C-alpha cells in the first residue's frame, strides 16, 4: 500500500552556471539554524573542494538537509556547467521536485534549458526562483515571460506550467512571492517547498528498494553509495541484493554495515531509514551508480537513465621528457593507470581505455573543462604525466557517413565586437542561428558549431573582446562532418638545445613572437618556449650568451629589456597545444613540448606525413 511521508521533502536546486545555487543553499542552511549564532562560516560552504572554491563553480552534486516547521528538507546542490551535466541527470532521480534558479538579468541560459528539460521529462514539480533581483540591471518581469516561453517550448504539462514564481536575493538572504512584498528572510521559499513539492511516496510494507544515484569516495571507508529509499525500510546489518537495470547479470548478496542520513553539512549514523529518506551507505565495494539495493527474495531493479556519452578525448601519457621524474611523486604508468581508473569510482561521465602501449591511456569526457579539472586534481595530488591535444569523438551512421558532436554556443558581447566574433566562429564552421540586442545594449548571438570548433577558442575570444565577452555552450547532438579548418594560425617557438634560459637569448627570441618563459628557467631541446608571430615553427637558442670581448663586460646584459612572458594557465596551455605537441604536467610546472623532441626526427616525420 503506497503512502506519502509528509515529514520529508526532497528537492534539487538546478540552474545555469553562476546563477547563485550554492549561495542560495548557504542561506537556507543559515536561516534554518544549522550554524551556531557565533559560528564562523565561509561563503559557498557547499563547494568543498579547492578547485570549486577557486573557480567559483560546483563540480560535484552535494547533499544537505535542513529542518523547517517539523519537516526535513533534503536539498541537493547540483553543478550548473554543461560539462558536469551527467551529475545533474542522476541526482534528479533522488528528488520529487526542483527549484529552478534564474538570474534576474541574464534570464534563461542554455544550461537552464538543459536541466529544466531533464526535470520535466522525469515529471518533477518545479518552483521558479528569480534570483539576484537586487542587481541594478535586473529585469524580473521579462525573465518570468522567458521562463514561461521556455516551459511551453519544452512541452511542460498544465500542472508544470502552473508553477509558483518567487523573487529572491540569495546574497542578502530574502525571498518573496511578489515584487511589492517586503521580506527579509527565506521563509516564503521554505513555505513554497512544503506547499508545492510533493512528499515522497512509497510502500513501507514492501521489500527494501534503494536506487543509488551518486557515489562518494573516502580514503578511509572506500565507496559510499548515496540514494533514496523508494520502498520498505533499510536497516544496518540487513542482507540485501545488488541489481542493476542496465546489467541484468548483476546479482550480488551484500550486507549493510553502516548507514547515514544527512543533517546540515554532516552525515549522522542511523540504525534504519524509511521511504523517502536520502541515505549514504558505506562498506560495499562493488556498489555503482544505477544499482538498486533490494531486500526480499525477488529483487527488482529500478529503471535508471543511461548516462550521456562523452564527446571529447585526450591521451594521458607517462612523462618521458628530459626533466621527467624531477618534480612529481607518482610518475610510473602503474600510478597513472590506478589513478585514472579510481576516478571512474565517482565520475560516471568519464571513460578510461588502455591503448596499444602501456604508457598511454585514452580518457574521454564531456568537455574541455571536465577533463582539465581531472588534470588539475591529479597535479595537486602529486602526479606527473603528459597530455595530448583534446580531440572530438566521431561517430558513423549506418551508411558510413562521419558524424561529429555539435554544440549550441550562446555569445554575449558588446555591439562593437559582434562582427569580429561572427567572423571568428564562421572560420570554425559555426553558423549564426539568431541575434538580438539585450536591454543593456549587448548583443546575444546563438551559433550552431562543431564541438572541435570550440577547442582552443576561448583564449582568442577573450583577447578579441577585450575580456568582456561571455560564451556558454551546450551539447546539441551529432551532425554530418562539416569539413576541415585550421585550429591555430600561429606556430611555436621551440628551444634548440638544453640548458638554462638567459636574458640575451630571450631578448633575441622575443622579436619573433610571444615568450612563455623568463630568464633562469630550465629548458630542453624540443620544448615550446613561446608562440611565433607567423604560421611556421621556429627553433631558437635561448641559452645563448653574448661572447665577452676585451671591451665588453659581463654586466652589459643588464641593459636589455625583456617583455614579461605570457604565463599560461592549465586551460590556456591545453587550448594552445597542437596535434604534434604535448603538455607536460607536474605538481610545480606546466611545459609545452613537441611530441618528437629531436628536430631531425620531427622533420622526417613531417616529410613522411606530407
């Protein structure tokens, strides 16, 4: 007999990147009394890993819970970035409704559309919250119309169209049902959750069923499965069977050793949990996303959507440069392989494949950001390795035609830059779909462009829009191959011999282009030390000192003026490298190098290729 559990609500917060999800969760935690009066709390407390805090983005879905008017509200904070869409798709299976957060100025953005579409497909109830209404250029009324149009475009049911609209400023901590209301708390949003988000339903007398939607990993306890109790009750020491909707052969008897529920920012151990509870289960090594834990003699798996396939791949290689092994703690192929396969424990959108050689692994993900976050995490953990240029993953249709992944790119720029951006994206096979002028005078353009056209694009884009342009992209299926185009118009400046860079050598080199290194840095033959102003690669000796004569003293070098080098970030370096180059990644350094270090071998390889 199915019953509702009125003392629980399960809700996810979904939004486009940077529309204020994590800040909103902060306020809900603060105002529900999770923190003590005098407790020091960092901002965006849910973004717990270093990269999330530094970049101001959420990468992993997080669970938390607050209490309001005797009801426990389980809240899931989801990523907004398209590369982490795999996270969002899964966690929506744990909840009965969503709070769609939309910036009062930016309005509905590509990721808003993506996450809302997923929520509507799962028939979830929606509360729309227009955030950042205190922004000077906010336009909440127009944004409400945009959201209603979007709901209709996505085929929302009448019930879903009748969703409540709230207005909020997560930063100052207030929400209201009407723009003319006065409110200085989040109570209207809490009340809306209790009123509009349905209570979880299930059969408390049936056999246990828990669908695992997220996997956490902890060095001490190993894998932790997080999911919602769909039916029955789950207890510590209970014997259950592990089954999977997409893997009918999976039938494993396991025992529940530890069971947790979420309270505020912590997990608390519990002896049992009933329907509608979101629980964390540790001690089961074989647990995977999409598994169902079933009690009783007739285990039945809960259907679970397939995770979207990766669209981009990079090779991770053992570092074999002349400086290999000097700066990293983990450098061997075994270290690299173990770490990459361990990442699969928690990241379902990732694929790792062995290649013909034991020194190289093909890693596929949802986008450049997805893979660069993995590279940065490994680097911080002490790994040293090399990565290749990202390549898109092609498919072939039944007739053998080549298909490539496409993206929808939404570009916001000042009007003066619109012509430049259109020509830049047209060169990369982008097609302009629509163009409109925003209320603040900026131009919004929508392009359909091959995913490979966006590899290495953001650096040029920021340069040509003087750092003011904003680009957002979202995967848009596969389409016939659009033809070749050049990725990079400028060649590399390459070190000719090993040694230490000196001012005199760099002074001569900087006339040829932009340098990536300063004086006193170790270089090796085949290392890329800068970008040429022209299309071809040039080899230079930056270790060359000026010969001393009787009339010339050694301090004559001091008069030479060097332009400060361009220090590349990890993303910029990944964007810069060409197909015949690698990026050497160590905990201390990022070095770009030619795949073939010896210049004669390089010329032979180029000759054979041509």
